[in-house]
C-alpha cells in the first residue's frame, strides 16, 4: 500500500490538517488537548517510520514512498507535488517531534476557546510541513501562506496586552515578503521550459532549476526571494518584528515560531534561492554575509544587557540564525552541511530554552532576569537541564551544536579567513550572555519572588529530558544526521556549480 495509495509526505500533511479541522469542532477542553496531543503523536510516528526509508540509492522503490504528484492545475503547469529528501526528512522530523512536546507543556493550562487554539496549532503544523515537502513552486507558496495564517490568529488572540500591535507588525513584514516572492515566482514561471503537453510553462521545482535567466534578471529576482526568506529567519535589518512578537505572544506559539517556523526561511534559501539564482548568489554573497554577521553581533550585544527573559531568548535566537545565514552564502560543502545539521540542533536547543522560560514565568509570574535568583535551590532538576541546554547553545564539545557550528566555521574559514575570525568571536559572546543568564536566574542570590517555585513534575521532567538527551546524543554521535543530509548538500552544490 505504501507508495501506491499513500506516501510519507502526504501523511505528514493530511494528519495535522484533518485533525486540526476536527479539533475546531470539539467542545470539551480536556478532550481537545488529548485529541490534539494524540494527533501530534500520530504525525511523529509517521515521521519516525519515514526515517527508515531514506536510503533511495540502495532501495530505488523508496522513492515512491517519499514522492507523489497529483494533477492540480495542468492548464498552468502546476501539480500537487510533494516529496522528501535528506533535508526534508530532518526538518519534518523536527516539526513532528516539537509539536507533541509543545502541546504536552500546555496540559495544565486553561485556554479561552481551547478548540480554536489547538485547532489552529495543528493547522500551522500542516502549513509548515507543506513548506518542507513541496516540490512545486505554487504548492510551496500556498503552504508558505497557510503556515502564516494560523500563527497570526494564535498570536493575536492569545497573548499579552500589546499582542495586536506585535502581530500586526509580524503580519505586515511577512506578508510583504510573501508578495515579493510571489512576483518572483510568477516571473520565473513565465521563463520555465515546457515539461508538459498541457502547458507551455511549469511550476515544478525541476523546471525552476532548469530555467535559464539572464544575469540582469537574476539580480533583481534574487532580492524578491531573499527578502521573503530574510524576514522569516530573520536577518538584520529585517528582524525588528521578532523580539516584540516573542515578548507578546503566548508560549506555544512562540515555541513554534522560534524552533520551527524560522527554519522555513533557512530552508527556502537553500532549496529555492541558491539553485535558481546562482550567479546572483555569487554577486551578492559578501553583502549578505556582512549583513548576517552584523546581525549576529547586534543580537549578541543586546542579549548581554537584556533584562526580559523572553526578549533574551529572542535575541539569542537571532544571533544563532545570523551565523546560519552567513554560512549559507559561503556555498561550500562544509558550511551547507553545518547549516542543515544546525537547523535541527537549533530547533531542539531553542525549544528546550523556551520551555524552561515558560516554566519559570508560569511558576513565579516573573520574567525579569534581575528579579529572579536562586532558582537552583528550589528546582535543582530544572537547573541541571538548563545548564546542559545552555552548554548546547554555546556549542560546547560533546553537545549537539558543537559539530554543526564547527562545520559552519570551517566552511566560512575556507571561504574567507576574516569572516571566520569575526564569526568565531560570536562563540565568546554566546558563552558570555548565556552563562550570565544562568548565573543570575539560577545561581544568584535567592530572590523572595521565587519562594513559591516548585520542582518540576514528572511530565515536565520527561519533556526536558527528551530534549536534553537529544542535545547529548547528537553531540556524541552526529553521524546519522550528517549522513542524512549529505545527498541534499551534494545536490545543491551540483546545481550551483553547473
């Protein structure tokens, strides 16, 4: 049946999409939470099983388990085409793993209109999955927008006092970028070669890759796609929406935005931008790398002096994503390999960090760093987990980010030694602001505000334990992730250097 009646990318799309719609019509809040959690677990099971069918080179029939195309709009050359490659497997697994952990953290929280909240959460998962599996430009754009819409309502309806202003800024930034990308998609489409008798042009990814564009066209089209992806990551100076949104939005939405959705921008650059506009990439790569490094330092210095825990994590995330963006435009094997692995590692690390911050604010009602202190005496297990998460975040050897950041730094060094020198300083900055936060919040003088802080419960222990185990296991044995993405790296570089 597998490969004939259904495929892995279809299941990863339809399960959250259908269950998300069903969730909207449920009534009982506890029933809603259980149903959403089971639905997310089902998606995770499918994703885990798909990882056993990745070796297409030795098992050609696996291709049909992981790729499918249906007639959709043949008269304009668009089909509903979805598929998984190494990078897709990794990011869909990250998405599938994150959602049950995010939903599990909310089990004891009360939500106004819980069916709408959890239904929208599952629909956002369907949109994100669609971005990672789309092999048709129109389908990619459809899911790119679908992922945005549920998050817009999740952030604007459930959040802090200024959530409407924050979400409006988020929507304006991302929707403007999306419209620019749509213009670029349509222009490239009108120059694609004919691949079907039904239409003289095609939206298929292979047609986009084989489109011959003049150097002049590549230059301006590059920026249409780049802005859309740069806003989503975000790269400086397109970042200003992020800290405000992260501060005002509810924690489950922030976890989705920070751990998963930002990867859509990184993924888009690797999957679509670099292979389609290679000449423009080599024209503007120094400019983009400089912007990314500026953003890295800018975010790191602000994180150093940040007093709000949510804004602290936001700026920390921007800094790490700046390093990833710079590495993408180095366009060599080591850097791209490092970026792909770091996308997964960053997702695990930042999700774990958000869960810790959520537990602190939910227990104490405080998110100001200077008002907290001595939490380690109240919750030693939480302190233990945070120390490992922090070490992973600063890429200490034997933690997950060490390997991926080493690969990125190596790739940047091969490209330009001065860029590498500047980028490596970010490790010192990262260690500084992360350890400062740990010291002040957990090991500083005990604050009276943390008197009611309790040790983490069993479910919280297992949620953080799973993520911390991932940090340690991938730090000690990263080979499976590297092998999974190797073919994707080779394929991208082959297209760029053709």
